[in-house]
């Protein structure tokens, strides 16, 4: 291990995963994963498809239930009851691979919908907040558009604004650029980089190695449902401790 | 509530003959309306303009008028017009066929027009006639897509045969009515007959759902 | 053959009243069976086994029976089950609702199933309750798929109301059949009955086509 101290290691971790296990029938998606995320960290989860990164993310906000182990969010285990879980989800923003904007609502309505439905905020206040977030992701001129009239990159930026509207303590990104045309990947990554600079705690499942290299404060490599290696990006990308990490990165054409 | 199922045991032959007629009427109606419906669809798609205007009018009219009305009209009104009386069975078969054929025609048309135009053009480019294009290229592809709709038409037809009871065709529904009237045990008899119909129709619906799940991907292209 | 069409004109008010009852029966049935169908679809998806089993049984039974049989069955069984003397109208309405709710349930179920799973997850991730996800996200999107099918069901229902005439509900078919047997003007009355159904049903069928064109899923 490198001697480099991990970011905010002195503070209580935001998320702790203890021996997390998840199976789908005979397929083991997570085979005892333990790791933690400190406040303000950008943690990138990398690894081959089907290695369990997305599953771990979906276990974080309870879209999947655990078969074993435990997830602690801000010191408390994830609640079992639906009602309490809803409270936890309000403090976690999630961005999906396929955006999952609501096609029957305009961009602005998408951003405001959580505030109005979940937080019971008056519509005009919610819309004001949504406007500000649309500006933040650089889409002030697209507020009235329906998702079908937006490019993939624009849709994903609206989706990020929608998640941010709830003022989450942590943002979960599930392969946010995998479904995008190459020319729109950059605009989404820029928004994410901006968020990281502002100190947002982020967990990012990604195949964008250059993003992980430059923006992540901590990188976790998955393989077959297990944690293969974790460390700061300099370690993972420049001097991985495990041969399998080097193999995975060289498959992607990463030459350090 | 005290139930007495003994009339069922005493008169099961009476109901069984009704069931036989229901099945016979259903089978005949399905065959006739599929044949008629195919012809109507082809006439509408490939026939001269005046013919397709008439056929569209016929199809839409059948979508507007209840089977019940068609049946009683054929059974009671046609003899007045023509001077010939119809046996109830044949009146029922004619009425159901006229009605169901319109639905079959719609399904066939939708199936045929769902095949990409290039498919027919490829056939013509090989020197095929319209009949050959239909038989060799379009129908085989369309039939797979039409199967679920055909299946539900079969179950609708079986259900429609019960309406023949109102013109005194002694099929299952009519026999049940008669028996209920004779024995004063309507609850037992109608419940039993309900079960019989369910046992016939449910497997067909199930099969459609199963089949639909399997071929749904063929519809997407 | 001697025909006397004046019987149609002289019974116009009776026929009109019958036609009005046909429309009322159709509208009431739909009004009850749309929420009924949604409820059944939700019950079928329930994680509580007895609830989903009951809903499945209900739907499969009532959509796999001839409506005429259901009408008779309701006529004889409902008074025994409820202990009430129900009017033919209520009995007929019940039979139609049982049947159409079962159909609508299937319509809503497949409409709901057509919405990508991620849509619901996106709502959950925002902290919405399952009810909010259903009302805010799933239903509005499923609606587009469901509407054309509901429109077709409406027209079928409009025609099917003729079957409650067998238990003497005074809708169009029953009224026309009554006048026929009192006046012996069989051909005239039956033709008038068919014509009135046609006049009412034809525009509905055309409207359904329009709705299918407007909302239908294009492949």
C-alpha cells in the first residue's frame, strides 16, 4: 500500500460496505465485498462487465436487496422498511445508464418532480430551484423540451440535475456515459468533474478510464463479484499491485 | 344456501349433447369465418376499388352491430324476406360467420400490411405473380404474427356460440337454460356449465399468451 | 309481403329510451371497470400471494366465459349471495362489470409491463413511494398504450350490452324485441334495431380507428 493518506480519512465514512453478498439464482453478483467511502471522495468503480460494480451501486440505495452483509449509510445500516428507505433515497442521488428521464414530463418538470412529489415543495419554488439546476448543467434554454427532443448528453445532464435537486449527500453514477454518442460524452463528464470540484461525494461506475484517472480520489477494481484491488488512481493506473488489474487495463488499451 | 347437484347427475346426457353441439358449431364457425375472412381481406387489399369500398363498409358495420342482433335478424327476419325458414343451427352458423369473418379480415389485413414492402417487391423482382408473392412470401411471414389474434378470435367465437341459445339452438347454453327451468336448480346448473365453458376456453387463452410471449420478437424488426 | 314501417316511427320514443339506456349501461360499466381493471392489475402484481392469486382467478374466470352465461348466472346467483332483490339493471350491470374489469385488468397489466423497469427505479431513487411511482410515472406512460385498447373494449361493450336483454333490462335490444312481439312487425322492428345499433356503433368504430392511428404503437 502507498503511504499517501486517503481523502478525509479523519472523518466518519459516508458509506461502509461490510462483506456484501448478492446472488441472482445461481449467479453470484457480489461475493463478499467490503469497502468504504469518505465524505467528499470521488470513488470510481471499474472492472469488466458483470463483475458486480453496478450491483453494488444498486444495493447502496436499496434498488436491490442484500443476500448477506451490511451497508451503513452515515453510520446507520440501511433500513428495512419501505418508508424509512425512502428517506435514505432522498439523500442519495442516482444517475442511470439509460438516463430514465420521464418521457411524459418536460426537462424542467423532470427536475422539479422529486421536489414536488416527494418533498412536497410548492410548485413555484420547486420550479425556481429546477431552473437554477438547469442553468448549472448548462441547459437553461432547454427547460421546456421533452426528453425525446434532447440529445443523449443533454438528457443525461437533465438526469444529473434531477438527482441534484433533492440535495443529496452522495451521488451514485451507474455508467453515466455508456449509452452516449462519443461526441456528447465530454459534456456529461464536464458536469461531473464540476460536481467533484465542489466537494460532492460521488460513486461512479464507469468505463471512462481517463475520467477515473483524473477525477477519482479513490479507485476500486472489481472482478467476478470480488474486490480485486483498491487505491488512489496513481497506484491503480501507474503501478497496480495485482497482475489482473494490469491485464484488465491493458485490455482497454490503457498503457499508463 | 342448500345446493343439490343431483339434477346434473341425472341429466348429464342432456348437457353433453349441448356441449357436443357447442363444439360442432364452434368448429364450423371458426372454419367458415377464417375462410370467408381471408377472402374478404384479399378482396379488400387486391380487389377493384368498388369491391374494397363495399368490403370496408361491411367490416365496419359488423364492428358496429352486436352478434345478438345479427343472429335474431337472420333467424326471424330473413325468412320473412325470402320465404325460406332457416334451421336454427344454420342461422346461427351463418350469423356468427358473417360477424366473425369481419374480424378475421381485419387481422389478416393488418398481418399482411405489416410485412415490409421490400419483401413483396423482392418477389416481383424474381418474376412472381401476385398470387405467388402472397402464397410464398407474404402469408407465411404474416401468419406467425397473426397467430395470437387468431387464437383470441377462436375463443371469442366459442363464446359467441352461446348467443345461439336465444334462437333456440340446443347447444350447451340453451340446454342449461332448459334444464334450469325444469329442475329449479339454476345455481347448480349454471355454475357447472360455467366450469365447462371455462375448461374449454381457458386453455386456448393460455396458449395464446404462451405463444405470444414466444413470437413477440418476430413482430419487432 | 306487406310491410308497415310506421311502427318504427310510432315507437320512436320507446326506442330512443332503450338506446339511451344502452349508452348509460356502457358508460356506467366502463366507469366502474376502468378503476376495477387497474385495481385487479395491481392486485395481480402484489407480493402478497393470496391477493395475487385471487385477482388471477377472478380475471381468468370472467374473461373466459360467454357473457350470456355470466348474465344468467348473475341473475340467479346474485340474489342468493347478497340476499337482496336486485333489479335486472343492477344485475346486468354487475355481469358486464365482472367481464369488462377482467379484460381491462389484462389491458392495464400489459400496458404497465411495457414500461421499462428503469423508469420505476428512477422514481424510487428519488425517494418516491411505490404509489407515487405508479401514479406519477408508470400510469401516465402506460396510458398511451392502454387508451386505444380501452377504446376497442368500449365498442365491444356497447355491443355486448344487448345481451342483458335476456334478463329484461329495458335497453335497446330488449325494447325492440318487446315491440316486435307485441306488434308482430318482426322484419320492421328487427331491421330498425339493427339500423339504430349501426347508427350508434359505426361512428364509434371509426373513432376507435382514429384513436389507434393517433396513439397506436408504430413498429
